[in-house]
């Protein structure tokens, strides 16, 4: 008998579930009486869950990817979460896994190998490659033309909006913004459409909403102008402009061209959002040695699992490749080994001033950044002004403070107990959105409260 992964915690397993209902159901299944044929080795964890039927559940311990034979549309399903809860205790150790586990691991390894294999053409295939490249260039040229036409119309729309006065935007229905967003989708600029949808929530959201809306429209106008100057922009900035508009590089190209960084990576925290029929998960990483921040974007169709699992507050060794850009953040994970060790502290900025200097440099390089990661060391959370109408802040050892995002942060305050802690958060330009906190040698996942 052995514990499968000392770095996993009950909180971390629950964070892997797609929603609270699955987490609660999985926790109920985290008892041996629900299982048979349990086993684990260095590669995988497996078991058969007894319910209305017997479901085969397996977990790849290299990246916490899961597979279950049940028909659930929610992934990871309750059976997979239950097996991970069960693994927090002791599970029978086996050196050999059953065929339904080894076959699955082999298929995953084959897909990974195929994705990394060199695709250099031989001489006989060269004419096909040239023809394919020509078709790709024509397709890209047509798309760039459609985007330019869409941005021309967007510029006129924004000019009319500003000319009519921003106060009028506060009286517009949601369809006013959605119609324009759909036009940008039709123009093959999904990144611009996503920004418009986020701007739709700004009117009447706060007393200073006109200023926030003007800032958002200004960034859109800047993006529109920059897109028309792609041919004269420096390559890194041009890459950022294409990405912001919605022209994404294939992962294979990122693995080939992107800057590669090997480090021990701390999982700072995650956000999961629904975008139409897709579930999107944003995972922030921080390199222990390089102090580089990285962002893993994962997409899954409704009901489908993410390809990899990341547990906040744990660390793993691996190599990542950064998407090219003026201020690279988004990455593809090239390799990953070990993992599961819990982080007891965070390398990060020692003062608020150092962090703000960093954000200034980052936004000067890439002005369309909407959120930046932040690891701040030895800060004290506090409620300034009392429970009624007070402001939530963090204060560094030099006495400088930064606001926390709107909401209540009692959990963070209780973890601190008035003493300094290491905080992982997202900075949205106005306040810090807590992701996790390292206090007294333990990392705690912080949900966004409020």
C-alpha cells in the first residue's frame, strides 16, 4: 500500500472538478467500498467504480489526465474525481497495470510522439508542400482582407459611439454589443469579438464606468491601427497584434519557433470560463529559477475533459515553449515530469513598487494585456475602514498598498491572521484578484470571493 501523490490535497482534487456538484459527488465516491481492482504504479492510477454499472477509471500520473468508461458529459467525471480523492490515502501498489490501462497510456504516448515528430518532406513530397504553402498564403491573404474590412466598419461604429456621447452607451441593450461582436466573428477576428463582449459589461457597472469604457475603446482603436501596420511593426509586436485579433499559431509551430524554457514550475492558480460551446481554462505558472510567468490556455468542448490537469499550489519539472510576442506569456507545455510536490512559498516581488514597475514595462511592450500574474512576497491583507464600506488592501513591508478586486476576502484575511503571507493573484489594472496564498509553509487555493 502506498500514497499515490503526496502533493495532492483534498482542495486540489476538488479544484480539478468541472463544478462543485461533481466535486461533492466525487468526494462521496472517495471511499474503498465503492471500488474494486484498485492499483497504481509510477505511471498511472486505476480502479473500477461500482454503481449502476462498473466503470473503468484511469489517471495518467504524469499530467493528471483522466479517462472513464462512463457516459457522463462532464469531465473529469465524478468517478475520476472519486478515484483521485481515494488516492489521497493508500492504494494497493502493482508493478503491472491491466490492459485497459496500458492500452490507453500507449495511445496517449503515441499521440504525443506523433505531435513532436519531425515532419520534414522528402524530395517526392516537395511539390505537394509548395502547393500547400501557396494555398495557405492565399487563404491567409483572404482572411487578412476580411479582417481589415471588418475593422474599417468597427472604426466607424466606435466613432459614432463616441460622437454620440458615452452616456448613451449606458442605455443600449446587450444586443447592441452582441451584433457588433457577431460582425467581427464573421470578419474572422474572434479576438476583437471577445473584447467587444467584455466591454458590453462595462456600462453602468461602476461610478467611473465611462472612463473604463473609453479606455477599452481606445485599446480597440489602437489594435485596429496596429493591424494595418503589420508590415512595418517589429516581428514580436506584429505577432502580438495577430494574436489579439484572433489569428492563433498552431501549437506545432509554437513548439518549433517559440522560446523554450526549462524550469521547475509552480502552479499559481486557475480560472475556468464558458465561451459559447467551449470551456476555457487559464492556468498561471511561475518558474522557480527563471522567475518567468507563463499562461496555459486549455480549450475543451462542452462535456469533454482537458488534455492535462494542473493542481494549484503544486510544482513540476518541465520545458515549455512560449508563443512569440512582444511580451510572451502564453505557452505550450513541451515536456513534464515529476510533479505533485506542494509549494510552501512563492518567489516573487518584494515590494509593491517593484511589481508596478514590472506592469509598466509589460504594458509598454504589449498595451492590450488585460490581466497580468503577480506573486507578491510577505504582504499583509487588511480591511481599511471597517466592514461597512471598507477597502480591501494588501500592504508590503515598505508600507505601500494595492487594492484587492471588488468583493470580500475574509478567507485570505483568516489565512494571514494579520501576519505576512505570499500572495498569488491576477492584476487587472485596478486591483488584485487572489488566486492562492502561501501561509505558514502551506499553499491554499483561493476562490474569487464576493
